[in-house]
DNA sequence: TATGAATGAGTCTTCATTCAT
DNA sequence: AATGAATGAAGACTCATTCAT
């Protein structure tokens, strides 16, 4: 472990560090942490292998920093748009929009998603990151619902369940198309279930 | 790749092969596929390194065979008990029982669960295994419901959603105790939601 | 090194040893000494791996014994036919016959030839075997020539040169067909050269 | 197979690569390809094992590159001197010179010669190299003869035969001293035979 | 700062040979 | 005499990390 990690101050150096993170994270997401080596990361970042160890303790560090920097984009891109309003009589549409959002995000970074989920299940730090984000998004959803007039009746737990339902659905749709599941039906049921979930929380 | 895999004939040899599978799978589950080497597997199985390669193509093979042999026990132990009957007026209890079952199974093989889920997300063969089992358990649940008088109203999809809800809950409970989630409340909501899911399928 | 090599006395045992030699030598000739392992030899001989070491000191032994047993067939099959007579006025035909013999033998055991020649160049024992046989065949040719009325005017050396010329020709024809050499012309030249070689040795 | 072979740019690195080739080729020639391992090559080159695989795909690569670099020196050192003139009335001397050249070259790199010839007989790439060189030297000899006034009467084929005769002789002299062959006589016969070979090609 | 050359411990895998039965 | 299971040393190759410049 190198104790002399340099925090780059010069603009060029900062850019170089960013480059390593993005290049490294990209490769790791695409190929898996164990299938990519530091030489490849350096090459992909147009940087020498040596320099990597002046900005990072080790290979693992690159992963973690990449996660911090790009994790949100991959998993919770919606976190960017805040203060959403929806027509209470058209809660359906709001749910559908979220589902679309999720499916889209799954599709865009399909492989990255899987690679990181893999690490969520095997690496404590990645897991911590992921679960923290999960709480954030849950809170975010809860706030939206409250802002739109929902009663706070265990809204936090319900939001979590709602997101769980949606995530399962998206995963199902994105990855196991081959199964004998009817996805249109499934989506309708999910929407209905979510509405039931909140049935007593609208005036 | 060695294509001269020997299928052991002597009783002692058969036991030895089993031993390698169990020892290897155990170590992999406990420490992760990439953190265990063949020497460790051999040692843990009280066997020489050479013999490993007479029964298996490679390290990966051990994982897959271990999965075939012990995967069900870890993920779907309930698959053993068939033909369950429950009091239709007490659907609640049935749901709770399944949840308990799941939580228990998560707790028993906590780490194994996570390691394998990790590979579900990064290895095609492991994923195939897992999703196949998932379909089985879904079918199994659907059959139980039908046997207990439920109407087949997209019962397959609903079963899948139900299991998803339960799995999310268990995962939540087993792994992120630290969160500010109220699990008792959550369980109640889940049960209620599941009941709503099938509200039109009971006479 | 196992000092207890058993010399098989029972008929069945003798056959078994022969089988190992022939199977082993065949595989080695076809694939090369370093590309064949004892397990394959045993399997090809329909014998257990263990038994091999009761008849042979080691893998190398099999090669040497195979060479002793089958080497002649491969390199000097003509050694079998003795006492050849030819029409002195038709020395040409005799030469051509030998060439045909050689080419045929090269073609039949093409790969074996090469594999063994490879070892002639890298293993002392194989070399010894080969050069000993070479002397035999030279002597054999010399004797034929004498029997057919040639004067012994350095006939030994000349026979050796003659065989060398033929061997080079055959090798050329059998292995580098692709070159821009005209083989018909070459053969004629060779024959002429050989006749010149002995031009003063016929009355 | 590592496909990230680095082509060394720094002077020191270039020298190191050369060092690995020469050290590796030397050891392989002296001991045989199968009796030398990469660790030994690295050690002999005063280099770590790792670096070997940054410059070469594998052990085999070292052999081939060594061959390309030093093969000519070992087999056809005369290829260096071009445009040789000789006294047509003293063709004898020219032949003798070539023989001396060959014998000398055989003697100098005795073992290397044999090890490589071994591989010529067992490895396609080595064989290709060798036969290509053989054609070159044949052409080279043919050109010399033409330059010295020989008629081109199948001169290519005759050159090849001449070289074959010389090679056999040298091999005989260098390796089987033990035989009952009279080498002085043999050399005289060879010279006479070669002269006969070209008897109609001088005016 | 930056380069890319160098290190060497670690990994998988093979195989001649021996052992238990 | 025979089997085939078992051994373990040895080999090729990789890669995170450090070093010389």
C-alpha cells in the first residue's frame, strides 16, 4: 500500500485522475473486475501504468472511486430530476413513467448493472455504496409522494416495496426474456399492486 | 483443458470426488471464487492437487458441480416439501410461513447466498442455473395455490411477483439491518400486498 | 527408477508387454514423445497405467524398446530381403528399385520417420540405434554389390554415399514438394551420379 | 496467450529483449527445448520471469526468434560472403573449401546443430525456416557456379545434390567418428562425384 | 510528474511415477 | 499380476505493484 497518494492540484493532473477513473470503471463494468488488469486500464486512459499508483492506492481504489462518480448515473439516473409533480388522478401514469425510466436505465447500462450487482453481493464497500443509494432513492420517492399529497402512512417502507416491485419487473424484462412469463400482464399487475399499496394514503 | 476426465468407479474415489465438490463449493461460497485457489480446495478436501484435475476440468467445474449439488439446498430448500395444504381463511399464515422459510434459509447460508448471487450477476452458467430454479419455484408455488382452490388468473405471474416481494423483504431483513426501515411494519405491508395481489382469485 | 522390472514369462504377460510397446511406439511416432503421456499409452494398449511400470523402467524405455522392435520396419524395410541379384547391364533398374523402396517407406510411415529423425538428433540412444542400423544397411548394400560382381574399391564408402544420395532425394520428394525443384530431373541426375560413382568398379 | 506483447523502446529494454533471445536460444540449443524452462532462460538472461512474457508470447516464441536471429550463423555462415570467384581449373579447391566451411560450422555449433535439426523434424515452423534457408543456399551456390562460367544445365538441382553430398559427409565426419568409415577416402570420392555431377557443364 | 520497464509471488494445470487394494 | 486412484513436484504464464530514469 502506497501511503503517498497524491491529490492532484494542477488542472492537467486532475483531468488525468478523472480519466483513469472513467476508463477503469468503464472497463471493469464492461468486463468484470477480475477480467481487467491495470495495464489495460492505463492504456485505455492513455496513461502510463506507473502513474496509476500515484493517484490510487490500488486497482480496487479505482473501482470504488468510479462507483462514487458514476454509480448514480447507472443505478439511479432519476435522482437528478427533483420536485416532480403528477396528477393524483393519474397515479398510473406516474408509475408507468418510473418503470420506463428504470427499464431504460437497465437497458442502457445492461452489463455495467450486472457487473456491479455482482460486486454488491461480494464486496462490502460496493454493497455499502449501493444500499446507501437505495435509501436515498427511497427517500426521494417518499418525498415526491408526500409533495403530491400522499399521507405519510409508513410511506418510507411502502416506497421501498414499490421500488422493489419495479426493480424485479425490470430485471425480469431486461434479462430473462426467454421465460414463459407474460410481461404485459405482469406490468399491469405490478401497477395494480402498487396502487393497492397506497390505496389508503390518498384522500 | 483436460479432456480425460475420469469418472471414479471405486467407492473410495466416488467419495473423494464428492469431497472435492463439497470442500470446494464450501470454500468458494465462504470466500468467493476469486479468493480461493485449487491448492486450498485440495487441502480442504484432504486430497492432492493432482487428483482434482482427474475429476474436474478446472476450478470452474467444481463451482458448477457444487451448484448443481447444493444450490437447491441454499436457495430453495422448500422445494423438497410438496403438496402443502393451507386453510384458505388463513392465507396470512401460509404467507408468513414462506417468509420464515426464506429468512431462515437466508440466515443459514448467508454468505453462500451472497457469493452465488454475485456470480448470478457475472457468470452465464450460474445465472442459467439460478433462473431455472427460480422458474421451478414459481411453478411450484403456483401449483400449491391452485391445489388450494385459487383461480388461475395469471397465477404464474402473480406467484413470481409474490416471491419477488418476499425475497426483497428477506434480503432487506437479513442484510441491511442498519437501515431505518421498520421491518415489522414492512412485513405486515408485504402480507397485505400479497393478499391484494390475489384478491380476485379466491371465491 | 524401479529396479524390479519383471521379465514376463507367461504368454499373456508377454503379449501385454508387446502391446504396450506397440501402442506406445505408435503414439509416440504419430504425435511425438513429448505430446504423449503414459496414461494415453496405457489406454491405447488396453492396460492399466500401473502395469506399465512393471514392464518398463520409465516412459523412455518404451520408446527405446519400440525402436528396437519396429525401427527396422520403418527405416530399412528392405533389410528383410536378402541376396538380391540384378542384371549388371541394368544397374539403373536396381537403383530405381531402391529409390522406389525408399520413397515408399518414407510415404508409409511419413510422420514416424520424422518423429524418430527428430530424436536421432536429440537423444543419444536413438542416435546410436539409428547409426548402427545405417551401418548395417550400408554393409548390406555393399554385400549385394559384391555379390553382383562389383570390385571392392572403397565399396563401403561408396555404398554409404549412394544411400545418402537416395535418402536426400526421397526426403526432398516426400517433404518439400512445394519447392521449385524438378524431381524427375533430379532423379535422373541422381541415377547418373550413382552410376558414375561406381564407374570403375564394374568390369 | 498474451497478446499485449510490448515492443521495447528504451535502449536498455531493447538490449534486454536481445539478451533473452540469445540466452534462451543458447540454452535451448545446448539442452533441448524440452529440457529448459522459462525460469532458467530468465535467470540465464539476468532477468525476471515476468519480463519474458512482456516481450514474447511464450517460450516457443523465443526459440523462433532465436532461430531467425542466429539460425543463419549456425547453418549457413557462408551466406555472408558473396561473389566468390574460383579458378575453373581448380574446381577441386572450391569444393574442398566449402567442405571445410561446413565441417567448421558443424564443429563450432555442434550441439545447436543437432538440437535444431531435431526440431526441423518435429516442428513445422522450424522446418519452414530451415527449408527456406536451404533453398537460399542452393540458389546462392547455383549463382556462384553460373558466375564462374558453368552452364545452367539443371544447375539448381545439381547444386542441391552437391550440398546434400557435402552435408552428409560433414555429418558423418562430425558425429559418427566411431564408424569404420575411411573419411579421407570418402572425401576424395565425394569430390570426384561432385566433379562428375558437373562434368558436362564446364566448357 | 510521468514513463514504461521490471519484479516475483502466485495461479492453474500436467504428468511421470508410486501406492493401496 | 493387475488396477486405477493418488501423489506432488514442476512448468507456463499473469499481474498488481514498484523502480529507475
